[in-house]
C-alpha cells in the first residue's frame, strides 16, 4: 500500500494547508524578490563598478567606496542626514502626539474622529512640490511671518534664517510628515479600553499618572510605527532640502540625485547602499524597542 494511503487525515490536512499557504505566499515572495531583493543586489554590484568621467564599466573596483568614505563632504552629508532625521523625528512626535491624544482619547464620536483625521491629510490632496514651495512666501524676508512679526513690533528687521537654511528644511519636513505620526498613534490610543482609564480614576490616579502608566505604554506601538514611517521618508528626502535650503543643506538623497544627473552611476550606487544601510539600522533599532507582532 502506498505511503500516502497510510497517512492519517490530520497529516493529510496539514500537508494540504502547507501547500495552500505556499501558494498564497508565492506571489508576494516573487514580487519581493523581483522588485526589492534583486534591485538591491544590483545596486550593491554597480557600486563596485569602475566609474569614468561620463561612463561606468563593469570592472569591479573599490575606488568609488574609497572616494566616498575618504571625502569630508560626503561624510558630512551623512551627519547632516542623521541630524535632520533626528530633529524632524522628535519634532513630529512633539507636534503629532498631542493631536493624536486629543483625537483618540478626548473625541468620543467616531464620525468626528474620522473627520479630524481626514482634515490632517487634506494637504496631501495637493502636489508634494506645491506643499514644499508654499513655505517660501511664508518664511521669506518679505514673507507672512516676517511681516506679522514686524507689524507687532517684535522684530525691527526681517529674520533671514527662516528661509534657505536648515531651519526651513526642518519646518517643511515636520509639517509634511507629521500626519504619518498622528495616524498610527491615534489608532493605538483609540484601542485603549476606557474601563482601564475609569478604574485608574476611581483609584485616585491623576491624568499625569494615567498617561504615564497606561496611555503612553499602550500607545508605544503606534509611536514606533509612526517613527518608522517618518524615518524612511526623511532619510530618503532630497526635494524639500533642495527647495527650502537653497542647496545649503546637503543630504544623502541630494547626493544620489546629483550623481545620477552627472551619469556617475557607481558613485550614486555607493550613496544608495549607505543610505539603505542607515535606514535598515534605524528600522531594526525601532523594532527592538517594541515587538510590533506582539503588541499590535
């Protein structure tokens, strides 16, 4: 008698479920291999090609890596990228968390909650570049902020650091990416059982204690998800820095764009690999803080 006929129904069912799971996973795995893993392998491979003035040859060399790692300009760009990322991450959390706390905890009506979240994403109904460039008439020496401050008598001369500086880049990125922090945190706060908060109040706990002991720990998965969203987008940024800093803020994304425009594919690949490693390290660190599979 064949071995399959001697198998129990449970074993047959388990084998059938395994085959079904593999069939369901195969499209996603194939997509990831074709459009993420293979392109990344190709980028790493190209980073070791020989770069000439206007061409690249598939002769393996470490010259592009040596040039990148020995240049103070490019190492400074890494430092600028990390500094801008850290400041924007903190700024989006400081601005976004109170908004998420209000929507998720104090607004009880689900319809109003949805309306407020939709209001947060209204700026995304317009082009990304329009949202970036819109800060120029706000932050310029003759912009709205300087005019208002002068009319109020707070300043006598226009503030020149507001535009075409790292400050303007930070303001623009915080406004653009703050919603990606608000959404996940609001979702996690809205999931908190109100009976836990009521029980804490009945025991005499103040709002500060409730926030520190209940709300903040339970909302941490949302904070981590929001931090991952913001980190991935800010670390890969180039348009906001180029538009609002007057090319005074040089990030890794700007280096990649400029090198691709100069047809220096190998050097652009080096910067791309470095940027990918930084993003991977940030995400890995964030996932070590909170186990999302357990908490979500």
